[in-house]
């Protein structure tokens, strides 16, 4: 059984127990997250294909911590002009361990409702609601009074 999820603009084929690297997520180590952007779920006897996402499906994962990707060398060169620039880049990544794949409220591993500790959902850009000026100033005022 496997699922295809969307994270950071990329698609990842995942199965239970697998560890994947995704673009940096601002989460602490050990946090369990629900990824609701599931594009496809396939089991031994059935498949769910989303349009664009599978309804009532999610992938539960545990954050393993931040890391850096392999160094990529960017080399710019123009012939006969003595123009050579070499630059490296390392992408910030987050390690995720896939705990469970859930379809229609049931775990594909056990067939029961999954046991979930306190989780964090990853909001997409469409789901994230920007703060209004009043809400932002109220939040700033609350944080300054707590200090």
C-alpha cells in the first residue's frame, strides 16, 4: 500500500514506515502532522484517485528534524571571455517518517481509526487566512504584555 502526497510543490510516493525529505517545514522535532493533500491512495485491492485530492484521506507523519540537502554546484561560464563563476547551494529540508495512511477515517494498516497524539495540520496557501490589521495589532499587543 502506498500514497502519493503533495508537499512543497513536489509529489512524493510514500508508504508506511518510510522516511522522506521534504522542503523545510517550520515544525519542531517529534511533532506529528497530518498531510491532507493526498493525490492517490492504493491498497492491495482498491485505489482512490483524487480530483485533485482524495476526500477524507490523510497521511500521518512524524517530524524527524531539519537537515540540509546535498551541495549543488552552479557553474557559469562564457567562452573566450575569462568569465567563470562557481557557486554552491544546499537546500533546507525536513525529515518526515510516515506513520499511517488513513482513508475514510480508517487506517489502511489496521482497518481501525488511527491513534493520534496531538497533531499539527499543514495549511496550504489556499487554506491559510491572512490576518487583518486589527488582528495583527491585537496579537502584537498580547505578545508584548506577556513579556
